[in-house]
């Protein structure tokens, strides 16, 4: 399946390395900025303030120290459209075509593809301390 990606990406932030096609993510110990290039990074401000990153199948997200999220990549299901207010997040997780954000109050915000109910957060939506999005390739629109 050709999704129109002709370039690969590289993102730098801390000490480990992860490879998720078509994203290449590596971490640099002292950096708080993300370095990215390729068609899906154009127009995205990846300068300072990042404390975490997460890579989905074809999109990525960065959590900033101020509690906001920056997302970029293939956005066919709205997985890069962070719902307002974009503040108060303490953790992020990028899935196949959906995204999750954990808020300071222990609630989870989900957006993007809900094809298999992955954005249906169970009630009560409170008391969560960690998130993981999982997922695999989903066909485009």
C-alpha cells in the first residue's frame, strides 16, 4: 500500500532509539527539541520545550513541558487534531490512527479513528495513571 511517503523522518529527544516505519526516532540526552524532516513535518514547530514523544503508525506527537501537545504526520482520521483545550496533559500515546492524552486530573482524552472503539474511554473516566495506545495499520479513508 503506497501512502505517498517518499522520505523518512528522524526525531531527536532523549537516550533510546525506536524504529517504526516510516518514522525513525532517536533521543539525545540533553535536547528538549525534536528534529524532524520529510513531507509530513513541514510547517510543524518542533523547537524546545518537549518532555516526551510518541510515534503511531504514520503520525507522531510531542508533549511539551507546558502540558500542550504537538502532533504531525498522516492525519487521515484526525489523529493529529488535538481537541481543545490543548492543555493539562501529562502523558501521550500515539496509536495506529488514533491518539490518547492523559490529563492531570487522571482522565483520558481520545481522538482520531474509532473504527474498533479505541476512542471509547470506559466510565468513569478518572483515576488513570498511565496510557498506551497500541494499534496497527488501518486503511486510509
